[in-house]
C-alpha cells in the first residue's frame, strides 16, 4: 500500500550519528522542569519578601532554595540581591500560586513527595493571601 522510503533521512545525514545529540532521560527532564518552576517560585517569593518582610516567607524561601539545590545536584539557585517588583502583593501572590501549581504537576509526575508537599503548601498559602485570609505563609508541615 505504501512505497518504502528510498532515501536516507535528512536528519541522520546532517548530524552524522545519533550519538552526537545529547540525550536525557525523562527523569532528568522532569528534574530540570521542576527545578525551573521552583526557582521561579523562589524569585516571586523573594519579591514578596522585599514588599512585605515576614518570617514565614523567609522560611518558605529557604525551603524552596533547598529543593532547587537538591534537584540541581547541590548547586544553589542564584538569588538577586535587589528585587524589582512588578505589580503589588496581590499580583505577586497570584503569580506565585500559578507557579506553585505548575511545580505541583511536575512533582506529582516525577513522584517527588517533598517537592509536591512544598508546592501544595505554597499554593494554599498564596491562595489564602489573595483571599486576605490569615494563614501561615510557610505552610504547616516541614
């Protein structure tokens, strides 16, 4: 029914052998994604800390930094010494909630319980902050 392909693939002739391409496992790709989402969440957390300093946000930032370092093989995340915030605290909490949600999806896919718990706690804390309900921002469990 179909005619067989008679020519070589353009991709294989241009690159030579497939071993020239770096390949990562699914787990490595998920680690990279999760570290990226948590690092972005850490950045927003630092922005919130600059606007409204609080011990609970400090604790959350430390926990996020620990998780990012763990996922990056011990390399600590780069953190800005000065923060320029875009939007007010409510907008930052909404952005942080969305980032925590993304991190939770990847952590669940990766079966990373520690990161999933942290992301879920951050989602709850930022959701409560946007509703103006008093709640501890670092989450209950450590």
